C-alpha cells in the first residue's frame, strides 16, 4: 500500500495473468529493481481471488539444501506440507523407495491439487540463487517446467490449478543448460527497467520535494533511474539528512548515502578476476570485449550497452569504481 510505489506499465495486465489456468509468470531484473515488490503484488492479487499461496524465498536456503537435489525437494515439499497441514502425508510418501522428483510430483498432484478446489500459487523469490549449483538447478527447473506442461494435458485437469511465479535477476540462459527444459522461456515475463525521468519526477512530488528541471536531469545522470538509489535519495532528502548539494557531493563516498549498495557490488565483482578486468575496461574505456561477461554485468544492473560498446549504467557507478578495482 506504499504511496511511493511506482507501477511499470503494463503491470496490472501482468498481474492478472495469474488468473489463467496453468499460469506461469516471470519477473526479471537486477538487484533492488523492485522484483520482490511486484512479486508481492502478484501474491496479493492471487490471495484476493482465494488462491492458496505457497511463497518460498531462496535466500532462506543454505548451501547444504541448494547443493543437493533431494534435500532441496524435501525442503520445497515441506513448505507445501506446512502450509496445508500435510506433514504426515509428505513423510509417508517420502519413505517410499521412489525417485524423489517423482515423489515430489505425486505429492503435489495427489495430496494437494486433487484435494483443493481453489488454485495453488507457488511464488519463488530470488530463484537465481540456485543458478550457481548448475546440476541441481537444471534438474529442479526441469521439474517446474514439467509441472507447467502438465496443465496443457487433457487428462491432467488438476494441474490447471497450479500457478507459478518466479523472480530472478541473473540471465537464465547463462545458467540453464537447456532453456527448452526450463520455465525461463515460457509464460509471461515482466522485465524491470530503471525509472524513466517522468517516473522519477512523480516520485519527487510524492516525497513533497520541489525540484526544477535541472535538479531532475542531474539526478537522472547520477543515478540513471536505478529504483533503489532514486528512492533512497528522495527518502534522505525528504527526512532532511542531506541537502540536495550534499547528496550529490557525498554520493560515491565510502560512508556516503549509497555506501552499502556500492560495497555490495564491489565485493561481488572482486570475487572474479575476469569481472574485475571487464569492469576496469568499462569504466576506463567504455569497452568490454567479452560478450558473456558484459551480459553478466548488465544483469547486475551495473552496466548498459551492447559489446564491445559498454558503459556503466550511471555516473555514480563510474565514479565509485574508478580506483577501486
């Protein structure tokens, strides 16, 4: 219900797709672009229609779970069991000598879909966390794709009640071995982009700030419409923690208004030698010769452009990363 939430057209139409039998919705965008907020709105709409909601955040799973398919499937089914008070049914099925993917499918179909009149919405947030475990993620997302396909089979009408929405930030094609065996090239996609100048201007008004056109252009140049950075800056200005000029002067400092956001990206980049070198070239030359690395950096929201002509997504990133790598 936040008055500071900015809709991206055609958001309302995208949310309504969840009402379609066997619906599969995908929300894609870099970190802190509003994926979870849109996911929450899909969930809210589904709840208003009386759907049963099973929401899973992959940030809650540790490595022991995500690196082992059977462990992941058990945790996954446990969410359904707890939501619907079916722990005993799950334990009974899990003990049977059967492949766990089949056990998981049978549990969802026979214990949940066949016994519920209303649709079931499975909402998966931060699904890209699983991408680093390639063998597990391939098998898991293949399973989700198979469930989606079941909704189209005439003798499986119960699967029409199964609805799926995923949010993720990494380009799926970089992590999934076979896109045709995954849920990432079917269904409806909402790709989240930076705010436009008009959207930023609307947010300025909602924060009760008075800006001229020059102020607006300066902020767009500095932040590039990055949703979190824009919202953070307006919040600090509205609270009076910074004046407009102080915000601009301190934006890229290690203890400035965006320090946590910037350090997060710096730490991530420094984990990979090839990412460091690519980001250096982008900052210093506006070039990136490695198409794969350019795509990965763009997926983080740090860069824009098509290889070899790649630049930082905004002036803040260009200033901050100079000398840091």
